[in-house]
C-alpha cells in the first residue's frame, strides 16, 4: 500500500491537469498497486501523456465514512473536475466484498450498477462525462486459479457488473470498457501479486498497455508495434 497522507493531501490541493491531453486515474487497489510500476504509470509511459494518479488501496465507490472519504478512500470523491482528456477508473470490489455470497450481495451489486444501468457507478460516469472527459473503466479480472482468496466469492457479482459496464460503454462512444480478464490469465500466477488478488508488476503492465490501446483505438489511433511511447501530445 502507498504512503497515504502527504500524497493524498497534495492530490486534494491539486485539481488541474499537469499538461495537455492529461489523464486522471481514480479507483481502488487494482489501479493503485505496484506504485511507480502501476497501471497509471504504465499508461503514462506508453502514451507519453501526463497521468495524475489518485487511486487508493481500500477505496470504495462510495465510502460512508466521511473522514475516510477525505483521505482518498471514496472513489467518487477522488474525482475532481478539470481539463481531463480521459478519466481511467476501477471500483466496486471493496463495496461488494463484505456482502459477497450473502443474501445482500445482489442489492449491493445493483446499488453499484443495476440491471437498468443506474447506480453509483453510472452516476459517477455521467458526472464525469458532463464535465467533458471521456472515461475508460477497467473491469475486474478473475482471481488466480492457484488458490481461492477473500474475493473469490465475489466473482459472480463482478461478472454481472462487467457485463453491465460493457452495456454502458456500448451506448456512449465517450465511454470505453476494458475487461482486464482479456490480458490477465488466471492460470498464470506470475501475473498476480503474492496475495493472488492484485496484479504483479507484469500484470499491471499488461493492463496498462491494454488500456493505452483501448484509449488510442477510441481516438482512431494505433499503438506503435514496438510498444514504445508515442511522440507528441
């Protein structure tokens, strides 16, 4: 987990993009894991664009604790309006985890994104889109086959959420959905951190590069064959 207080206070004070075509990254530990080798950092290096990373481990889409929200543990509050070209995000796993495999799971899942595509996640997407930024949402990959984890009971809910998020993206060309399971092979433990939940550095690199390709595809551009950062911004 990252050192918390100083970076979060700096993020709270800085709401403007660092440069042209800037990207904001928000979300939970899947986005935040691996620090300087995390998904946002790989995305920045691949696209050669500034990415401001506000993602935080243990963050929920909506954190009921007000103090926790001010410290970055509320993904909705991680977002701040600005001249963002894209906002990339993850979220929902920490909201769901206490209720997975219980009678409350469906209600919690539907509160995040329901069958009518309403809920906390679509509301945040709509708010960001209204501010003018495009969105790339990274859906959760399957847990490692090597061993079950605390999130294994949540996988059926994640699958439903991913399908619904893909529907949200299908109806708005300014929203891209990336199923991280496309690049994270559950049979390869090398793509997972030792906890078998979070991505390893290679896992983050694969997601970051796939995210870069999804963004470029939405812009009508191609990622260089070499995988090196593109020039110009």
